C-alpha cells in the first residue's frame, strides 16, 4: 500500500522524465550502431510504428469520487505476490548499454521487487544474475537446436532460484532487421551475448562435437531453430516444475493451444516490432486473446509500454502484468544502475498517479474500468 503519489517528486538525475527525451539522450550516448540495434524494428518498421500509434486509439473513461487515498498495486502470479504489476522484459546483450548490464538492472529492479527476466543471450551467466540483487528473477529461453543445451539452461535457472521460464516463440529465426544489416552489425558477434553459453559445459561440449570454431558461431547456429513446435513445449512441461510462459503469442488459437499443452502463462508480444514486420500491434491483439483465455492462465503484455497510462490501458484490456522493455535499456545506457532505478521510480509514480486520476484503488478495480477503442 502506498500513497507516495500524493507528493510528486523526481530526484535530480541525468535521466530525463519523458520517454522521447530518454530515447534522445540514449541516442547521444550510444554509438550509432548500438542505438540502432536497440531502437530499430524489422523490415520497414511498420509494426514498430503500429505498437506506438495503436495505443492512441484506446481511451480510458475515468469513474470518479471513489476515495482513492489508499492504493494497492499488488498482483499475484504463480503463487507469488509482487508489489506492482510490472516486470522487466528479457533483453539480451545488455553490456551494449552499460558494462554492468544485467547486474546493474537486477540491482535496480530489486529495490522495487520487480522481476527481471534474464535473456538466453544475456551478457552475464544465470548464476551471476541470480546472485545480483535480492529481487525475483525469471529466465527467458531461446530454444536451442541441440536440446540438451536448452535443458541445461533450464536446470541452471532452477538451481539459481528462477521463479519462471519464459519460452520466446516468435524468434525461431532472427527478424530481417534492415538497419542492423546495413551496419553489418551483430552485438552477438561483439561477444555481448554469451554469458550463459561460455559458462555452460553442455554447450561447450557440443561445440567440439559439431566442430564450430567459436562460441559466437555456436550460439548463432543453435538459437536459430525453426523446427520448434508444440511437442517441445509439452516436453519442457515434463522437464521442470517451474511455471512455463510463452512469449510472442498474437493468435487466439495459439493461446488456446498453449492452455491445452499445460502452459502456465502467456505474453502477448510482437517483440517490440523486431521480428516479423507487418504483424498486428500487441495492444490490438490483446483483447481477443484475453477473451479466449478467460482467466484460465495469466496473460502478460509487452511491446509499446512507455508510461504509466499505457500500462493502465493494457491492464484494462485484460493483461494481468506488464513488461517494460526499451525504456529501461535506454535508462541503463544513460546512467547505469542509477538510471534504471530513477526510471522505475518515475514510472511507478506515474502509474500510481494514473490509477488515482482514473478513480481506482487496486488492480481488480482497474481491470473493471471502461475503455473505448476508436
Ligand atoms: C529485445 N527483446 C528480447 N526478447 C526476448 O525474448 N529475448 C531477448 O533476448 C530479447 N532481446 C532484446 C533486445 C533488445 C535490444 C530489445 C529492444 C528487445 C524483446 C523484449 O523482450 C520485448 O518484447 C520488447 O522490448 C518490447 O517492446 P518495447 O516495449 O521495448 O518497444
């Protein structure tokens, strides 16, 4: 419970307040190819633009005079209670933004008990991230073509205390990212994404078997895995007792199939427009998925969350929790751990104020708010 929103204050910090200014400041700090890698989408960036513009079509209708002097932003997921409905999205190669990468982010997120989803292609190992900060950690899996490597990661995540496994299903091969291709740039090739691989005995032994010359070659070959299908998900369910979420769900029938396969949660996402260009914006995909899922399993959301009021909209449209992506990555580039921490403080204040102004005092009331599209 908190009423911190009553006195709005923002500490002096090199981090600007608004998202557009944060993005600009990050652009000034990062090299052009690093900024481009983080900011760009696939193809003509149609989906990246849709993610942004679609939010403006949804309008909340506040219902007021509801004594909102005491706010409760808690949610429960998979038997855990979290103080806010926010989670940090898996973002690989974070050393690109700051030397401390995932470690700086987890320390900042721990202050707010916000779960951090560590990427398969993270700059640090599962164990290093597990020990960084005391906040909750989840693990994101890019399924590897050599299955034993995937299982090794899942085992390591279990042992390091991960609370959930997120299988990203929209990246069985990399999106055609025109800007990165023009720069001839891959942060994997720069060695920023191998924390988990270089520390994995199973992976290292497969390298020798398939005669890959470098760790980077091995990673690139193994995380391209177009053969991924529902049988893998069913098998993974049997391999671990951790909750399994699928990230990248946009089709309602995939949502139903996931429930059928025993999946524990979904993340409606189009990967921030970085994978298949032209796909539906994430916010437009959400209502139908929430409808067919009908509360059977939690539905999480990402792609386009920039401000507290964005989060409000997707929670009303049926999301149970909300992932933040690019804003924390830029904040990390601008001021490391302090930048992420300041961003989260501002974001949470913005979210609390938005709830108050919308006339709701907890997430249950929030989800019953009126929203119109058009
Ligand atoms: C990502 N995303 C991502 N997703 C994932 O499952 N594994 C990963 O390793 C990465 N890596 C990654 C790197 C960078 C630089 C970005 C920007 C994104 C996608 C991420 O989890 C999330 O879906 C998007 O960031 C959501 O879009 P917005 O809100 O950031 O625009």
